[in-house]
C-alpha cells in the first residue's frame, strides 16, 4: 500500500457526488437497496443509514473512497459488517484497514462483542479484506444469495472483541 492516510468519518450530504459515482460502477449497482442514479438518490442513500446501525465514509487522504458499516445489532451484542470501496481505492489495502478500524470502533465505542460478515465465495478480494481485518472464516452458507436467478454460496467470517488484533 502507498503511504496514505485512511480515516473513517460521518457521512455528509456533500459526499453525495462520490456516492453517485461509485454506484454507477457495474459491480456496485446491485449493492444499493435502490438504483442510485441521481444526486438525490445518493443523498437518500446517505440519509438511509440513520437509525439502522452506523456507517462511516472511508477517506483516503481526505477524499471519500468507500463505506464501512455495522448494522443488524442484536441483543447478543452482535453486528453485521459491510464494506465497499471505489475502484481507484481497490487493491491498496484501504478496505482492510477501514474494516479493522470499524471493528475497533464497534468493540470500544459501541460495546459489541461479535462482528459478522459474509462474501460470495466467487469474490476472493472481499475474502482478503475480511481476513486482513482480523475476521476468521466460519463456514459456507450454501446458496444464500440470489442475483438474476443465480444462487451463490457465501462464506461467513466473524471477529470477536477477545480476538487478537
């Protein structure tokens, strides 16, 4: 990875152009709960995080290049982690660093004990992010996801507050 500064911060309305640009990428279009095709859609995506968990803009030298989030927090102090990065930030370790930062925040500030995430088994880059961020593989969930009529297996990973960083 290059010498850069990766930080997490709250999402802001003026981040909408960066969100809009990312969701125009073919591999990201299906990652939003609705099509993000206008600045208003992007602002809605940012606003939609309120009350469903906590999402952070990932910045690389001050520029928004991704998202990390923890949602689905339950009574067992378990949360679901998700992440994405813009194409220009991929392959540089940005997502792994940001996901590890999110985990530290979730354990220290939010008091969570267990964090889970999953990735399609045909996505080795996401698997590398998870393992580099300290998430251990726990098994395969067969045919869990369906996109365009095709079912995909998902590998589940988890990290505990008591795991070594």
